[in-house]
């Protein structure tokens, strides 16, 4: 029931905001903060009650829905799902707290945020394959309206491109889900049955086509090169908190889906294509870093670093899928991939919140517009430096822990991929250091003389995210205990 609470409260909060048209801005924000916070608290309770040595899926709730089709309301989590869901709830709570211009429509803005939280958590908490697809698709609707109505620049165009691109991917995903469903006897959408029986083991062409359909939908969502073109402009035109959710939550649906569906349900098929998936991840790592280095727009630069970081996560998943090398190395790579999902959510979330603060004060994302802010805004500078150094993988911060595990596992399985991928770290360091130089050092332009430092709400959000970055960097055990148990079940259970 605790997972149902986490899922239902944001949706009920969205309904309350939508049904009563007379909430003012303060009331709407408080309702959103309360609903998001209750959902986060429920997931923290679920985390505290999770036994890493217990069954793979825990906190399970199952209620028959359409028995003739094998569809049921099924919720449950393993360690990976619980970690990513808790991160998502944290970012949504942060988004309700962070200041933003709601353009006179706070009720609609916060209602869509809560709707997004409910359906996004549904992706990570459900154990029913059809419900997974429903929640996966509904997340597009919320993001479409948040970008299109409250974005800037060309928000309608960006929202439309985002929706059409990712909706096409979800249709491919649906074909793969139908293929999985029809392969199981008796037919069922129960993920646990599909994971246990693996009905497409050794399935030849049919299994290959199902795998291709699943991966196409998930690669677009992640996204990987060359199916990434919807992402940069969507980030540039979205409000800062919405960009934080897009990077910190929605992109994780792609990598989480790779772990939950093809890796868990079709390991034999995934193993055949693992080198190609690894090569695609390498392309994302190098391309994302190189293109990010060439961007003069702050948000576009951070968007391309997301492609780079998600490439590391996919690389770890591809290594875990390979049937070469020691199982311990593959398990290590998968743990690193899952941790990268959590870590990237904290780092990219912080950077996009910071971008929103800069936009609120200046209405400009161009790096050349800034400079010399270190003395003018020391709090903003400190939080940005911390997030940037975590993003480039500095030891003692969260990014290093995740990248080290991915690379250690990859060296043992695909050493050539690991050697080439390390180049991406060097380029990432260059792009983040250049970003810090152009924002905070040098001469302060006259037009930034009245630039104000962070407010209390902004400092609170960035302080919590920064605490997570440092804590995982110094003491990652509390997260790794969850992730290692799930990774061991997926890799060691073959």
C-alpha cells in the first residue's frame, strides 16, 4: 500500500488543483509541495523497509483488473526501481519549491507537475507491462503542456517536436511489448512472469525484432545518438525546473526500461547485440561531450552533457548484457549504470535549476553574457562549482563513484570500449571548466551589477541536491546496497 500512496497522492493533488478554479498562487504551490512531499516521504518509508537480502521484488500490491487479458494493478520494486523512484520524487518536490514564473497560471502549472510526478513514478513502480506503457506514454502529455505553455523561445515548436519524436518511439515500444505478451503462455502482462520464464530465449528472428522494437523506443527516450535531436531544444525552451525533471526523471525511463525489459526478459537476445549497443553508447559519450564543448548556450551545453552521461549508463547496461567476462565484472558495470541514473539526476537537476535561476534574473542563457559572478553571487557560484566538478567525475563526489564502476566493469568485458570512452571524461572536464570560467570569473559586466544571489528557496533545493552529491561521493554504501542486490539478481540469475 505504501507504493500506492506514493503514486496516488500526486495524482489526487493534481485533481484538486484542476477541479477548483479559485486557488491562488500561494495555495496552489503549497498544495503541490504537500502532495509531492507526501509521495517522497512514502518512498523513503519504502526504502527503510526494503530488505536487500529478501525477495527481488518487495512492497508488492496486486489487484486484478482485466483477468481475461492478464492485466492487473501490480506495483512492486527492486533496489534499482526504488532508488530511481525516490530520486524522481525528490526532484519533483524540488520543482514545486523552486521559484518559477507561472505567467499567471500557477494552478495549471502545479497541477501538471503533480500529474507528471504520478505517472512518472508509475513507470518505475509498476510490475504490469501494459501499465508500464500507459504511464510511459502519459508522461509525454504532462511534459508537452509544461514546455508548450510555460516555456520560452519557441516553446510550442519544441514541445511538438518532443512529443512527436518520443511518441513515435513509444509506439515502437508498444509493438515490442505486444510481442513479449504474445510469447508468454498463458498470456500475461506480469513482468515477474516474463522475467522468470523468458519466453523468447533462443527465439531467432522473432526475438530479434521484439528486441529491436523495445530498444528503438527506449533509445529515443534515453536518448542516444543519432535519435537525440528532440532533446537540446526542448531543454533550451523549457522552464528551469521542467528541464531538471526532463533530464533527471524522463531520460531515466529509457535506461530503466532497458534494464527492466530487454535485459531482464530477453538476456540471450540482448547478449547477441550487446557489442553494438555498447558501440552506440560510446558514440553518445564522445559525441555528447564534443558537441557540448562547442555550445555557447548554457542550457544547450548542459543538455548535451546529459547525452554524454546517459551514454555511460547505457554502456554499463550493455556490458551487463554480454555473456563474456566474469559475472562479477558485469554486475559491477550494471550497478554503476544504475547509480549513474541516480547521480545524473542529482547533477543535471542541480545544473538545470541553476540555469532557471540565471534566466529568472537576466532572461539570457548565452555564456558570453556573463562573467565575474563569483563575488556577486557566491552561493550560486559554490553550488555550480560543486555540480560541475561532480559532472566531470571528480573523486569524492557522486559522479566519480558511478563512472568508476562502469569503467571497471567495462575494462573486464570490452576493454576497447573503456579506453575510448575515457576520452569522453577529458572532454567533459574541459567543457565544465570552460563553463565555470565564462560564468563566474573575469570582469563583471556592467549589466550584471544588480545581479542577486540565491533566495532561500533556491538555496534549500540546491543545498539538498548538493548534499546528495557529496554523500554518495563520500559514503555511497546506502545506495549501493540497494543497487547491488538488484544487479546481482539480474546478472547472477542467468
